[in-house]
C-alpha cells in the first residue's frame, strides 16, 4: 500500500513540476509559446520521464537478477588473462 502511494505521489509531483515548467515558459516576457509549442513540450517532458523510469527499472532489474555480477566476473577473468599475457 505504501509503495503504491509513493508511486502515485511521485507521479503527481512530477506532473506538478511539468505543469509549473510549462506555466513559467508560457509567461516569459517577449517569448510567446503557441498551443503547438506547449503540446510539443508536454509530450517531450512525458517521454523524457518515461524513458528515465524505464532505464532505471532496467538497472534495478539487471542488478536484482545477477546480470551485473556475470559481467563483472567476465571482465575480471578477461583482465586476469590479459595480465598473464603482458608478463
């Protein structure tokens, strides 16, 4: 339950920040942002956040399932074999 509330709260907070950014961008003196510009910015912010969440989820998924350890062990083995060749 707490996890769900945390996710919902984060989404609401990020939406608020995105709305505030659009509001500030729309009220800068000398700069007019059309409806198309606001839509483009909103879509860009949305996809940026989605990609960020997706990449972070992949990092946690990879770490949880041990993919990082296998790569680390392979890298360590390759370095040891390269050290043997240089000696």
